[in-house]
């Protein structure tokens, strides 16, 4: 797994529809965004047991731990698997909409 050291947010944009473009997904995620997404999921989904994380938070925790170990500040979105991408995109989108505490 390779990690990006870039902090800038870069978006991949969809084809224009009705004169507007919508971001599909970010090109990279900061470690702070990964942490925010983990916190979102721990507050919104029950864990499998008393000491474990829910599936979405667990998927992101692997990335987060690896980033800490490697002292990386961001990761390229294309290095995430489908489950990790879905978990972070959903959490960040919900927070952007104000649907998260």
C-alpha cells in the first residue's frame, strides 16, 4: 500500500449534467478525514461486540493505523478498497450535509 504525502484536496469530477458538475470522490484523504469518518461510524453504527468497531469503522481503522505507522498525512483514494471507499465517502458526505453530530 502506497501513501501520498500531498495535503491538497483534489476532486475527480463527473460529466456535466444540466450545467453543473458534482464531485464523484476525492483523489486523496487526509489522516484527519479518516479519523473523522471513523468517529462518524462509531457514533452511528453499533459494534459487533463490546470491544470491537462496527464494520465500516473497522475498515477505515486499518488504513488509519497504517498511516500512523508510516507517519503519512494522506492517502490516495485509489489505494482504498471498495469497502473503505464507501465508508469514508458516506461518512464525509453525511457530515457535509450536517447529518452528523
